[in-house]
C-alpha cells in the first residue's frame, strides 16, 4: 500500500498533544510505528514495514527509522545523548486515556505476562469493556529469580500524579501479586485496593476470633463481607474481607480491600479478568508481541509504548462502533458519546471491532478524529446470590 500520510498526520497530532514531552523526532517515530501497526493489524516489524513502504529504498529507510527509535541514543547509527524514556511517558499516557474517559471511577489491574521464555512484563492496565489498555509497565528477563515489586514502584509513582483528585481509582490484583508493600503504595496514592489473597490466610472480624478466611463463607451461592484484621503477628493488616463463592465457581474469591463493607461491590473483582483479554490483544489476536525477536528489555519496554498507543486507539474506535450499533446508527454519523447504557451481549470484542475498522480507515487514509472511552456500569450481584454483611452492633453500658 502507499504510505498513509493522512493517517500518520492524524496520529502524530494526537501524539504531539498527549505526549508533549517527547522530542519532535521521538514523536514522529512513535507516530510512524503506531500508524504502521494500525495499518498492518500487527506490531511485527516486517508487517509494519510492509504497510509503510512501497519500494526497497523506502523499506530500508523506514526500517532504519523504526529501529533507531527503539535504541538508546549511544546505540544509534548517528549516536546522540537522548532516547525515549518510557517511564516518563506513563503519566501522559494515562492523561490521554482520561482525556477520552467518560466515567467517574477508573478500574485498574496489575498482572504479568510473558513473551514466551524471554521477557516478563509486569503491567498496570485500565480495564475497559472486556479488555484492557496498558498504561504502565516494567519489562524484566523471564525465568530469572528476583524481586518484581521493587521495579514496579517507579511505575505506580509515575502514574499517581496523572489522576485528578475527584476520580476514584480501584486497583485489582490476583493472589500471586499480594504484597503489603503494594497495599501500602496503593493507599498512599489515594487509590483503593482489591487484592486477592490465599484462602488459608487468617482473618479476624472486629470483635471475633480469627480463622482461615475461606471459612467465613457458607458455601456456593453465598458471599461474606466484613471488616476486621487480616493475617497474624507482625503482619496484621486492618481491612475488609470479601469472600465470594458464586454458584458454579470451583473455588471462592478471597479478597482484601480498604473499602468499607457496604462500599465495595461483591462482583467487582470479575473485572480483573479483562486484563487477560487485554494480553490476548497484545499477542495472538492483535499485535503479535510474542513473535518479537528483540532481546533487550529496555528496547522491548519502548516497543510496549507502541503497543499501548495502538491499543488505546483501536479500543476507542471499537467503542464508537459499538455505541453506534447499540444506538442503531451508522458509526460515521455518531459524533459524540451517547448516554450511558448497559453492556451489550457481545458477539465481537470492542478490540476486534476496532481492529477491523481501523485497518479499513488507514487503507482509505482517513482515521477518525472524534474518539472517546465510555465505560459501562460495573457488575451488580444477581438476586440469587446471598450476601452476608458482618456488622457488629455496639452495646451501651449499664
């Protein structure tokens, strides 16, 4: 295909607006990477080059530009002192998401994913309509013993200032990522944590003796929620315990949160599963990250900035298409976010809808400029789920 100049200029304008601290050459390089990724439906270098270059000369020139963007300054064909500092892009990237965000609560998830056996990426993602958009990450060598939380602390610290005080943030993480340090850092940022813990961990409700957390729920079809103290001895942590054992679940969710018992939704943790679908978008059904041959974790981390921006754009396009479908309109005629609606029964994910549409738009060299992210209401428990709130009563003295 011919070089999509119009689409490139559209992406470049957004990159310049939302990532203003990048140098002009870095903005151009990111815009070219993202445009090629959207055109190809893949972030593999060969696919991106095929989408951008018509002649061997153009192909070689584009390859040099794309590769140089990933390198440290000293490693480029024309060495320099600057390179893309990925951590500095996390707060602007989150602000970009929030510029399109139509909700008053931001759900985040923390999880890890592997590039086969070479790299492990620990990722903070925005959970959205059954998928996830990465906004911060650290890339480490895979299968190498070492602490995972310490490299992640600068990522969370970088994201914190980007969140407006009025926006409620809830971060979800699976039981393999529980850490009192993570709990404390999330609280210091002013966010809320909903972290899964092991079933055998000790929990003592206020005014009662403790027992393994899983024993507070009656069985399938029941939920137990109460405030108290988790763990024992020097590890004690005041928290709310939520034990959810829905009918058909093989085992219950055992969750700790700093939210009050009546302030936490018992099915909210189900949103965390969306990050798994987000990883699939980054890999097999989307950008094909697992096929990269890059070995340097620093270059891979820069490559992830391409994946993140391409995912954000694709999901926003998919949002406009899904909203138009619900409203019974043509997507091109829907120019503004509609009123909030319930989540539809999806035949196609919002990412797949966006991926199909964005490739067509780049082929016509006419990317949409009016985009938004409108989250659906969070899940509510069905009437058949029996919820027990432990609320000790205060007795007056004689």
